[in-house]
């Protein structure tokens, strides 16, 4: 079988793409979780929920942007 028609090369590339997509989706989910964790901590403490933690929101947004850029780069 000639190397350019070997289906294993195509399948390996597809597995790599799916791994990048899976990692990007996981980072998106983690970003949403981290962004809302500050609100959860405030609810548990019984504090006012109207002003969430800025640090957790910024870290969560950065994870979401990183995951979205990973998906875009993989595609």
C-alpha cells in the first residue's frame, strides 16, 4: 500500500483533531465553572450576590477564551 493512500494516516489525523476538540470543550466547561464559583462561594457565606468576585470571573473568562481558541486552531 502506498503511503499517501494509507488510511491509518487519515485516522491518526482525525484522532488528533478530536483530542484537540475534546480538550477545548473541557476548558470551556472549566471556564464556566470557575467563573461561577465566586458566586457560589458568596451564596454559601450568605453574602450579597450582586457583586461577584472579579478574580474568578477573569480566570473563568480566560479559560473560556483559551478553549475557544484551541477549538478554532484545531479546526
